[in-house]
């Protein structure tokens, strides 16, 4: 009897120690800064934990914890990179453009888990759904684009359209994922001959665009020069116009004064005009008036007086 009691005691103590151990090890849990957690009560999601640190929960099997990363994931569509080696999957990336050309297109989708509960329980394999949605979105956008856009300048627009369509699909599937970015890696033609022909066409088009830009630049330069010359001529014409108007006004004023003097003393004014006209026509000559008796007299000795006056002024300055 004693031995059986000891056995029961040992078993009871074993269960007690096991229970206490379970309580001790399953009551507390830690969430890192790069993690997020979901508290499950009897398998049902009850609470999401985003704050890092030590947290308390009810012991197992009442409550359990599922932890997920907060990191940004990259989905590689059409290829796989492993330790620097790239493996292509052309059968997955081959698609038809809107103008019925075949291209190979692969891309990278950056995504993260924003709703852990939906990510864990709304779908069996959320990443597979994301991959299929990426394929459908890319084929849809490329299928409505021209090959020139897919291979050259339209890549940015294709990326934006793929991101919008993929985001709308993921929102409809409601699997707790958010799309951060979509980046086309390579878009190329399926064989070397077609690729070379398209490259030649693209080079010719770029050359044409370069020549058109140069011609437009030359045209703008000549137009600016012509506009500048036009402005200069207009300015000069306006200046000449103003000068002639002022000259005319001055001539009119002189004429008015001469006419006034002429009206007062016609004979004197007439003789003076004749003499001044002779001085203008013959600037180096000296004017004399002949009397009826044959004698002569100097009529208007202005120049000798003008020559003598500066000498006198200079002499007075020296004396001063």
C-alpha cells in the first residue's frame, strides 16, 4: 500500500510540475521590433500585437501566439535570384502586346503584411494568390500597351498601371497584404533577330527625334534673332520719328520768330536773311557790302571778333 501511494504522489507531483512548467513557459511571450503577433484563444483570433516587448497571455492550450514579420518582401515574377545566380522562366513571362507583338516581361513586387489575421486565415496560400494576381495584372496591362511603350519610354506608365490593378485585386481578395511598389526588371523581344530589327528601328527613331529637336532649336534661335532685329528697327524708327518731329517743331519756332521780325521790319529782315544764307553757303568767305560810291565796308565782322575774344579771355585767366 505504501508503495502505491508513493507512486500516486510521484505521478501527481509530475503532473503538477509539468503543469507549472507549461504555465511558466507559455504565459509570457516576446515580440521583436520587426515582428507582429496574433493572439489565438482556442484557435480563434482575438487580438493583434504590434508593440515590441514582453507580453502576457493565458497559458497553452487556452491561448497561443502566431508571429509574423513586418519586413518588406519581394516577389520576383519571371525569374528567381539565388546567391547571385539568376534563373529565368521565359514561359511565365512571355506575353502579347496590344499591337500583337510578343515580349518577355518580368518584374519585382514589393509587399508587406498589414493585417496578420487576414493573412493567416483568409487564404491557405496568400503568396500564391499574390503571384497569380501579379501575372494577371502584368498581362492585362501589357496586353493593352504598344510594343514601343513596353520597350522604351512607356515603362513607368506600365509600372504604375500594374501597381494600381494589382492593388485593387489584392484588396478584393482581402488577404491582409499591401502592395508597396512594382518595378519592371526586363522587357525584351523573344529572339536576337527580332531584337536587332527593333533596335535598328528604335535607333532610327531616336536619330529622327534628335534631328527634329536640332531643327526646332535652330528655328527658335532664328526667330529670336528676327524678333530682336525687328524690335531694334522699331526702336530706331520711333527714335527717328521723335527726332524729326522735334526738329520740325524747332524749325517752325524759328520760322515763326523770323516771320515776326520780318513782319515788323521786312527790309532789314530780308537783307539779314540774304547775308546769313551767303555765310552758310560760303562759310570760309568774308562778307562785304559795296556802297553806291564804289567804296566798300565790312558789314558784319563777327569771325575776327570771335577769334579775338577767346585770346582776351585766356589772357585775363593767366593774369588772374
